[in-house]
């Protein structure tokens, strides 16, 4: 129920308007997807946000005497962010320009000339896949000396209040698409407000006065910043040890150089229904399609699934076997399959090796001369090493990737953790088993993350499977930030981590381990994702505490209250860290992407119990229902609404 404070009426009015804003945001995310209708920038939306800000500011000023410096700074920063957004909406402007090298263009509506002086590309090792691209610009403003500077992904060029962002490039690498933004006042207000917001959060959780248990817990949280049925195989396949040696070869797969075992794993997972195989290794399944195609006629009709039918055909005819690197005159390396048309200028010895080796291998397999098959595999590996050299993944990376591909597909650990979490919830005196189980969850989640990290050479945070692994790890870790309540929290944390692992397992149904998109090569990615995932982990625990409270268990409501402030603070920080990243990458800190919108809706929803008192049961029900917004933010957006943040792997 609501408290009886004299200021509640105006506060209630402010949150009523904020609730209407949230409904407008939700409606806008749907109408934009279905009918491409933009509700966010309409006069009604702008007026509604303005009214909300004014009423909320009045409510805050009337109660300012009861608030400390940190909370005052927090609310002022949020109001200033809205003010900066209004300034940007009214006076800010941006223009997209398609530039060609050596051809100056006039910036629309100004006397400013912009010339693309140079354009350069960087590639992922041993591939022709861009990892970054840079434009060198010359900007001539009347009355000022011409200035030259460079802009690349995640690096903005700022000249006299005009900001230049790298958005794209022409296929011939002689042109680039540049976005020019001019919003000095709005941008200054917004960035200053973000800094004030960060400072306020630090002041709230910094050690010092009133540093109670909930603040220590929040600080600790921030610091943390199945079994398949066995049946006899009816398909012909290579011996496991021979197939495993093929798995050690490198192959161009999903736009990157990877062990062939990774390609075999992805292929096996995607075609499991069609092949009906469950007892052979991934390498045996994949190589079996190539060397024994007639033995691998699909067990089911694949005509209704062109992707599966195509994969089966490409595995049989060798199209997927891009295991032969060829160095081009410009120094780049391209990978070819035996069925590909090789470059006309390729060395004759290399041409013979690439074209004749597959047939020779097929003859040796037919004779079951496994010793000579092994010798040919070694020759292919030596050829790859001589041609691609240091651009090949390291032995450690290959070993980690092979481990990751195997363990990420196991359902058993998640199922075991779910069963253990349920048992421990009903057996609260089993403290040692709870601790051991939770530590096992931490170790398993860390194994998934670490092997993926070593395999790809980048922090694994770009896909749905990867972020769910982080969510599981953080959920398992939260009880260790609650020393006084660890015994009660451990079963729920194990359940939360287990559910996250189960969802991660679903995401591993099509692992791709591709290089990051160039725009994701930013250090802010790690900070943004970890902060958001930790907030979601806390909210998941709050939801489970709500279930326990409604089930009649005592003490869980207070645990949920202790998680509330850190969860909202972390979500708020994560949203605005992402906004800063977007500003550095795209020249705008907010683009009304569905993921952004629903993260904001979630933040608004969880702010309600911070400002209004509820009964214990009402709060428990709130935690359960409110978590649906987290589910929508993470899963609903990905699978229903799409957008820049939707995970495609």
C-alpha cells in the first residue's frame, strides 16, 4: 500500500505520468516494428515527457529537505538528461554524406566543405573480413584554418562543434559514408548529466556514513563488475581417432579461421534431426558425409527445410571444406574448397595439391589405409602452416575451442543444478552441499566463458548464448556478496544460475563463434554487458524471492528489498554506459532501438517500489510480474521486435 507522506499526491501524479510514458514506449516498440510508425518523436510524446519531468521535479523539490546530496544529484542528473534530450530534439541536427576520395562536398545547409582524403581497411587475421575502417577527412570552415583528422568505428572526429562518424564504406574502398552531427549544447548537457549520474551512484554506494549492509552488498555486487539416448549407429564413418585428426585442421567457417571440429559441431547440431545420429562424434558425422555420402541419406524428408538440405549437399560435395589457404599478390589470404574455382595466377604445385589431395584421400579411405590417411592430413596441416603462418589460431586457442564446442552443448549440468537448487530450497539446513553446488556452478560458468574467450581472442559478450553464460556466473556469485544471508540465498542463486545455463544451452544449438562485428570492438562493450547482466541476475533473484514469499517462506522479502536498490542502480548505469558507447560510435546516445526502449521500461517499472511502500505479499507479487519486463527486454526483443541489439547467434 502507499505510504501516508504529505508529498505522495504529487509523487503519485509524477509516477502516473511515468507509467503512461512506459506504456507509450511499449506501444511505440510494437507499432514501429509492425507499421514503421514512430511514436517516440511525436509532439504528444514530447509533451508527455515534458509534463512528467516538470511534475517529478516539483515533487522532488517539495521533499528535497529529506534527501541527501547523492540522491539529490541523482534526480537532478536524470532531469538534466531529459533536458539535454529536448535540446537535441529541437536544435540538434545530423546529416549523412557519401564521400569519394578527392571529391570535396558541401555540408547541407552550411558553407562547410568536407573532403575524403584517404580511406583504409583493417582485416581479421587470415581473412578478408573487415575489423575496422578509417576515413581521413579535411574540413574547411569559412574564416578558420582547414583541419584534417581521422574517424573510425568507435572513434569520433570532433572539429569546431561538428562531429564526424564512420558509418560505412564503398565496395571499392575509395569512398565512405560519414555522418556529421552538430549538437554542441545538447551533447554537452547530456554528457555532463551522465557524469553527474555516475558520480551520484558512486556517492550512494561509497563507504562512509550510513554504509549499511545493503550498501556493502551493492558495492560487492558491482565489484564482481542432457543426456542423449544411446543407440547403435547405422551410418558408415571414419574411425574416431582418424576423424579427430581431421578436426585439428583449420577451415574457413562463418567468416573466420576455425578448427574443422567447430564446423563439424555446428553442422552436426543443425542437421541432427535429418541425420538421426547420436552416438558418433561430430567429426565422424561431418567427415562421414564427405567420404560415405550414400550411407548418410537423410532419415527424414528435408525438402521442407532448404537450409538443412543445402548443408547436407555441401558437406557431401566438399563445398564446406574450405581448408586450403591461398596467398594473394596483395598479401591477403583466401581459403578455398576443392570444388571452388582457384585463381588463375596460383602456383602450379599448389594447384595440384589442392585439386588432387581430396581424391587421393577418398581412395585411401576406401582402402581403409588409415596410416596413409593420417600422413595426408599432416601434409594438409603443414601446407596450412606454411601458407597462412602466424595468422592461424594458436594451439591453445584451438584446444580451448574444441573443449568449448563440446561442453557448451551439454544439457546435463543445467539440469543437475536445477534439481539441486530445488532440493536445497526445501532442505535449508544442507549448508555445505549448497556451498559446494554453488561453487560448482561458478566453476562451470567460468569454464564456458574462459574457453570461449581463449578460442576467439575476445571477451564473449556479443551473442545471446554468451551473455546468458555471464548471467549464470553472476547469479552464482551474488550470494557471496551477502554473507549474512548466504544460506537463504544460495538455493535461489543456484536456481537462477541453472535457468540461465539452460537458456544458454538453447542458444548453443547453433554456435558460430564468429569475429565481432567491427562496431562491437569497443572496451565499453564489456562494461555495458556486465553491468546489465548483473542487474538482470539480481532481478531474477528478486523474482525467485517473490515466489518463495508467496509460498510462505519467511525472510525472503527482506532479501529482495536489499537487492532492489543495487539492481536499479546497475540497470540505470548499464543503460547510460550503453548510451555513451552509442554516442561514440553512431553520434547519438539514444536511437529508440527496441532493446533500449524496453531496458528503459524495465528501469521505470523497478523504480516504483523505491518510491512507494507495499505490503510484503504485494511486493512479492510485484517482483514476479515485474520480471516479465526483463524477459521481454532480453528475449522478446530478440525474437519478436529485432533491432540493432537483437542477437543473431
